[in-house]
C-alpha cells in the first residue's frame, strides 16, 4: 500500500488529470459521484464541479467537498451546455464524469 506522503511526492512525477462534473438537481447522485472520483486518491488531480444553481441539496454537497475540489460552483447556469462550457473555461478537462 502506498502512503499519502508517497502519493504526494509522486504527484510531481505523474500526469495531472482534470475532471469536470456538471450537475443540476442531481443531489441524489452527486455525493456518490464525488466520492467515486476522490476515493481513488489520484495525487495529481484537478477536479471541477459545476452546478447550475440546483434547487435540491446539491450546493450543500459541493460545499461539504469544497476542500477536495479545485473548483466548485453552484451559480445559475440554466443550460447544461453552459455548465459544460464553464468547466472547460476554468480548465481544459481530460475526463468528463456525469
């Protein structure tokens, strides 16, 4: 098993990956999605979650995980396309998780 310190040290030697998760009123699934990505403990991860001002508990879930995210937004972006575009503008993403 690799220790957390070893993973941190390795982070400078392995590729950075960026993941964008767009969300709108997906609180039922959002935490499971976040944990699925974060629990892999990839040491050089850039993780962005873009929420379109959901009316469910999505914003609270994003706040709970904020310290583990590179970027989290729960601003009004009514169309999924706009959420996606916002994620791409924040960082060029390699992986897309919905």
